[in-house]
C-alpha cells in the first residue's frame, strides 16, 4: 500500500499543479525525485509533525490540496491539536495518509502504534475515513481525494486481503446468509475464514466514515457484528444511529483497550487481540448462537 501511495501521489504532483505534499522525514527518500521536480509543492519539515499539519493548513488556505504523510501515531495522535485547529477550526481541507495502522510497527514499540486514530478523528467534524483492504484500492481513493477540498484520512496497512474491492465505499455483500458481519478494510479475509462454515452475511467496506447507514439498515436483521482493525467499539455510535428505532444487538470486535507490551510482529499482535481467524471465530459464534 505504501508503494502505491508513493507512485500515485508522485503522479498527482506531476499532473495537477494544485497537489502539494508535506512530509516529516518519513518516506522522504521515496519522494525525493518528486521534490526535485516540484520544490515549491513537496515540503519536508523534518521531525516536526505538528508543524507538518500547520503547514498543510496554510497551503490549503492558499488553494492547494495538501497530502500529509507519516506513521499513524505521528500524523494523528501527535498532531491532534493541529488537526483540530489548523484544519478543522479553519475549515481547511487536507488528505492525511498514514502507515503503521494499529500495530504494523510493533517491533518499534508503542510509539509506532495507533489503535485509537479513527476514534480520535471521530471527535472532530466532517472527516471521511478510508481503510483500504488491498493495495489495488489505494490509488482510486487518493485520486478521488484530489477532486475536492474535504478532510480525508487514508489509513494504509501491511495487512491485506487476498483480493481488492474498489467499490467498497458502501457496504458490499461478499457472502450472503443469516446475521450480518461487517468487515472493515483488511479484516475481510480473517472474517471470511472465521465464518467459512457459518450461516452469516459478510459485508465489506473500505470507507467506515461516513458509515453506510442506508446499507447497514438494509442488511441488518437483528444481530450485527462489527470487525474493525482499530479500537474495539470505535463505530458503536455510528451503528447505533444507523439502527435507531430498530431492535438490534451488536458485537464490536477490534483492537483491545489493554496495551500489548511485548514487541513481536503485527501478526503476533493480531493474535493477541483476537483479530486473526481463530480469535474471531469464538466470539462471533458465541454471540450469534
């Protein structure tokens, strides 16, 4: 996904004089050719993520479309106040593109993990959040974000599904059956494996914000399981609002609230949080039957 981001954003910089890119060292080498061609629109501010976001807000106010990039805990957690003020309060648009996700950088410790990034953005208004489940979904999301001036967060990860669903902006039914299980981004393959022999409907989305409320209401018939690659319960409010006035039960599965203090790989952390196929199977089956 990261390589697709570099290729697509480099192309946008070449094609569209409105596109700008602000970095804080991360991926600086990958964008060096683009910086040499467009030194006025590719800016590396060094390890100053708050400044990176403030600069992006200023660029947006001049009419440019800034893309802002770093690890998720640096671009969202560390720069939260600047996102709130320099983008939200100023009503300035930008495209935040993160790598690292919840625990891709597990070997670097908790400083490189951000299971709470989407929940943080949920405290702010009018953010679109994309969580692609395959690298072939990334380019279209980046290019679509260049066509408007809204605030967009694109969350890239190492974990990928076995195939892409470019039309995953709304809930797309992958498997039809009984109660609804919603898989967000790279959670689709583990969900399909966990429910392979269960009578459930599995729906996929790579755009959890805004949540496809209309699609959820059309598919939900009582029980809903939400499986997301960030903090468990992040979408509780959105699901409750979508199903308001309709009797329902919801199980939210995601990254646990307790920190996993060992290092290891992202696969180790997925197992520890019950987000691999084996870990998902038991709570889904217990909840639905």
